[in-house]
C-alpha cells in the first residue's frame, strides 16, 4: 500500500516537472525578428486548434513569410487572389519593408501594423489574417474578415404598420452603419471596448456630442469598465451588470431591435450600447413611460397616436388588475355587483369546486403556459397551438366544472390587454406582478388591491435609471415635459428635448412651426 502511494506521488511530481519544463507562450511579448520563432510561439498559443491555418510561402522567391488566419473567419478567395498571388510573384528587389510591400503589392483597403503576439491573437480572433516576414519584428493585420451573417430583416417583436422595416443584426459593424446612415453628423460618437476575458466581445457606446450629458456618458463608461467576467453572449448580461436596482421586476434600460428607436434615443440625449453577437441594443437612461411608447406613435397623426397611447394605459391597468378585481368582488364585495349579473355569475360558478382565488390562479398559470409554449414552438405551429389549446382547454374546463365561463372571459381579456404593451420585457413585469395582486385580492379584497397598487407606485418612485427618476417627467411637473407622456403632442410643438441629467441641449427645433394658412410665406 505504501509503495503504491509513493509511486503515485513520484508520478505526480514527474508530471509537474514536465509541465514546468514546457515553454509557456506569453501573448504580451513582442514579435521576434526570426520568423520561425514567431510561428512556433503562435503555434504554442493555439495548441490543439485545427482551424488555425499557417500558410508559409516565399515573397519574390527569396524572403520567407507566413500568412496566419482562422478558417471560416477570413475570406480565403481574396487571400489567394490579392495577397498570396501578388507577393509570390513579386520581384526580390521590390521588398524593402512592410509599408512598401503593402503599398505596392497587396491590394487590400485596410491593414494595421502589429508588434506583439497579443495583437496577433486579437486580430486573428476578429477574422483578420496576419502576415509575418523574415527579418521583421512587426506584422500586418489585413482587413479580410468574412463570416456568415444574417441579412437585415424586420424585427418580429417590434413590427409596425408605418415606419422603417429594417432591424439590427448580430454584426456590430452592420448595426453601427445603420445608425450612421440615419444620423450623418460627425457629432455622433462611437467608443468601443472589449468585455469578457475569453469572449473578448466588442461593445460600442454611441452618443451625440453636444446633446448627451457628459456626466451620463462617463457613468456609462465607468459601469461598463468595471465588468469583470469570462464572457458575455447577449446584451442581457450587460443589462444586469449596470442597472441601478437589480432586484426590480421593471427594466431600467430599454432594449430594442429598431435603428429608428435607437436614433430617436440618441437625438433625445440618451446613450446607446451596442454589442457584437446580438441584435438587441440598450438605451440608457429609460423611464416607465418610454416602455409604453411605440415607434409607430410618432409616424402617425398625433390624434391617432394619443388615442392609441391612452388605450395602452387603460389595458395596462386591466392587465394588472382585472383578475384581482374579479376575485375581490366575488370573494368579499358581492354587494357591488348588480343583482342580475351576480345571479348569472353564481349560477355559472355553482359546479366549480374551487374558490375564486384558486380558480383565477389555475387559469392564469394555464394561460401563461400556453403563451410560453406558443413562443417556443416553431412559428408555423406556435400560433395554432396557442389558439387551439386555449379554446380546447377553456371549453373543456368549463364543461368539466373546473372553472366558470366568466373566469375564462376575464383571463382572456387580461391576456389580450397584456399584448397591448409594446415592450415585451415590460409585459413580463406586469405579468409577474399580476399573481401577488391576485393573492392580495383573495385575502384582503379591495383593500389588498389598494395596498398592492400603493406598493407598486412607491417602488416605481424609488427606481432610478442612471440617476434619472423612473417616473420622469411626472416628478418635475412641468407642462412642456408632459407633451410626450399622457399625450402625443404634434411634432411642431415638441421643440424641447426631455431633461435627464446635468447640462443638456434644450432645444431640438425652431419654435413656432405650427402649420396653417398663410404660414411659410413672406408678407
């Protein structure tokens, strides 16, 4: 037994010595003049990486060189036609340094000079081939990245009848170009950084210099800069890392797939956070009323936009409170129901063995399960399963005496009301709060509902989004800041921007642009 333990210890010590004797690659180290040393170091860094291509060749039949890239991230055809072929056919006397080599022989629009192994890893991971030559302690990163990407499509979660039909994609540069195509001013600034020790995900901070408050931009930089994580795969990672109150069900950053919504936020003085690998961008700061507004409100006539906005507020309240009121009336306040309606409801509930509270919870859970199943199923069958499932289960439950017909109607109206909320994440918050409101209504009646409403309002009053009150501009009580809250004022009357933090550019357009007879002509 003791001999076996000694053998195991000795074997472990030998393994440790062998690992210590192996050369360790240091990415921060500068490139060598010797080409073979550079190749060996990069091979050591990318050990067991079969997709890394090392293409060795001679420049002008004399100078040794190598082109290193990751298969699938670089355009192999362009590499063959515009890099390898010209260099291999170059005359020996034409090669003096990398600058001359690039200017005369390589027909590539972009190239960056690199001097360290860390830079090699960074650019190779981004899809840029690395060109290294014998006798040079520098290299060239060629702008030949290419990979499969999704085309620009209309966002399915933010569809509109009138307005732009294009949405963001998973490619950061495509998303930036969409914003640049709308806002052509050089005042639009784009700052980039990388987050994630392993993913090295590129993140861009967009803002308009002269409109966005500098302290707000600095706060966004600081919150993003303190994120230390192995990797981020979606903007939801960033959202949870930088929001003010992580335990609130309400979102404190606005996420969108629409470039016009992002540009609208930029023109109002907000900051937009874009990320590689996701079509969802984040807009900070945001308010509760921003979640109820849709981009289509500003593309239709202001009277139509105002009416639709009021419909959203009404159905938002119905989505939160309708099942609770039904449970409270049936449980504690039957005297508030008209007699004929009460008799009809009582007769429909006669075969139901459960109290109104349990009945409401059963139907709400079943409805949420059907809605979630419809989202996860393929599009061709998801909608059909949701509709057919709701009809079949509702009808069967009523006939079996498990639930009453009025409860089915209440839950159906509640579900329709929740679809009126334009932001999916805001709808989820309301759906979450619906269940504790039902419990309060079933235990305390209307008193419990009022307690729940007061608690929600107090919570909303305490929330901040990058220091901005969540219920702004209601807290300022300024009439000019209320033009875009309860109403959708005409564009010619919204001559000022919303005030978020610190100094800001107050006016967005010239005053007194109301149209009418005789206006716009010189008298």
